C-alpha cells in the first residue's frame, strides 16, 4: 500500500494490476503504489485458491461479474486487515487520560468516542480499560462514556465482537497487570475481555468513503494509521466529514506519521507533551458544505 498522494505511473504495471488497483481505490479508498504487486499477490493468494482463480486477471474478471458482492467483500477484507496492538503508541492514551477526560468531567451528556478503522478491537478496548482505570483513580464522568468502533472489514469486526484473544495477541502491548485486571481466562488458552470493558463499546461496519452521519456526533475521534493509505483528495474529504461529526471543541487524533494536509483550515493543532491533537474549529464550513 502507498501513501503516495498523486497519480501513480502506469507504464510498468500490468493491465490486470491496474484494474485491481482501480477496483480497490474505488471500493475503499486504498491507493496501491507502483511495485506493490507482490503485496497484492501475498494477501490474495489463499483467497484466489479457494475460489479456483488462477491469477489476478481471473480475479478481476470475477469481481466484475454480477453477483460478486461476497467476493468483493472478501477481497477488501484481505487487503485492509492489519495487525494492531494494545495501547498502540502510548501518548494518545496519555493525552486521553490526563487531558481529555478531565476536560469532560463536567459535561452533562455522555462523552462519545469514535475509533475509526478499529481492526480487531484492541484500540477501543484499550480506551475502555483506560476509562475503567480513570474511575478507579477517582476520576468522574457522571454521564459515562460511549465508544463506537468501526471498520470496513467484516472479518475483523466479527473477531472484535467476540472479545477473545489468544496469547500472541495478548503479548502485543498489554501489561500483565492489565491482563489480570481486565480479562478472564477463556477456553483453549484464550482470554476474554471483562463485561465491564466490553459494554462501553459498540462495533459497526463502516466504509470511510461512505457517509457516516448516522454514527452521531463525537467529542473525540481517533483515526490513526489509516489515512496514509489514501490519496490526498480522499484524505481531505474524510477529514472534512469527520469535522462535521465532531462536537464544538471536539478532538481528532491521527497517527504519528499523519497530518491534516488540505484540511488544515478545519482544525487547530495543539501540542501535547508528547503528541498532537487537533481541535475542531467552530463555525467553519467544510469543503463539502
């Protein structure tokens, strides 16, 4: 995948790869750059074998046939599913705990959080654990917290909703103390997230290219490590539509290597120690208004 923001040279790319690249960008916004044929093949090899497809050319043909909706969904799942960690990059969670939750302490409504591109659930469950710990430390949010977690992949959403993880997943960023506090021992060496953590999180299917007004308004949106895969135009459109979903003074947190680019006029950057947050500027008309 590529974070390339302009056109990609097509002179050395095979027609079937170009056709697949166009399908993926149109379907979910991901832009695959030149020289990434090996990545596509490695991610789709098993899927093509399951469907008896001899190569990318046959897959492209199958994707264009009537009734290919299920196959399209499987392809998008295969190309968008990435590994994730608990409490990935410590500073966003530090900012939430030390800055954003205290700010929200006096609000007369639930504090609403959206985790976009949540993968198999580690980010929203990590935030829910943080909320639990905040309360145990004497912090108060009288109206509670609602966490909406979305992803385009139905496979990872199914995994997230099960809220069970194996030892390999548990070893990625999760301390022994938190494992003990927030999980129950399940069967076959798996660990289940405690109900008190799970109940704050609602999982929903969401393609970031499609409208998400139905998700409601949020005080905090985390859209981390996903915009790097989109073109500059698509990225600006997504950030513009996120701005519409943020409440006044709402906060956006991006990945460490991501920036606002063309959407700078919609947000005010605030430096934390460490990290950055972006406040939604009130009264600003976005690009699509």
